[in-house]
C-alpha cells in the first residue's frame, strides 16, 4: 500500500522516521545548575555545570562528557567483540549458510498426507467426517 502523494509505503516512511529519530534526536534536561545533552542512541553529548555550582563547572562538565564518551566506546567495543566471537563460531556460520541455501531452493509442496476425497470414503467415514465438521461450527 503506497501513499499516492509520496509514492512511499507509510510503514517504510515511519520506519525511516524512527531510524532518523534514533540516530539524531537529542534532548536536554537541566536541574540545579547542571544540564545534560543526550542523543537517542544513548550518547552523552554534553554536560554543562553552572559556575554558581562550582567554580570549575565548565571544566568539570567537559571532563564528565569526555569520560562518558570513552566509556561508551569501550562498552561498544566489548559488544562488537562478543558479536565477532559468536559470528566466528562454526555452528553459527553453518546455520547462516543453511539459511542462504534454503532461500535459494524452490518452494517444496507440503508433505501432508493426502486426504481421501469424499466419494472415496465409506458411509461410516462420511458420517464421522460430517460429525467433526458440524462440531467445529458449534465450538
């Protein structure tokens, strides 16, 4: 379903907006002479401490911001290392390969047993079949 005006599916548009929000939306919260700026992905962009709180407020805010950035990089590197370890496991590689292989194969017909056509059933089997059908209507 595409929007006539934009030619883009509304869901695709909303997903793009959500992605953009996650990557670039910012917020600032301030209280008691301290303000913090963050990005939606969790990055701390700035800490501002008013000089009325401490005479070294600007320097302290910059230090906190730098330390938070360094800590975030270490945490993200740890996550990348864990993902690399998982990806390097031969069992995971085999699963990924099998998914790729399966996606290349043509669709196979269902392996369900073939139901006998009604004209092939005995009278007793027809009665049982109709009884089951009728019961399903009243449940």
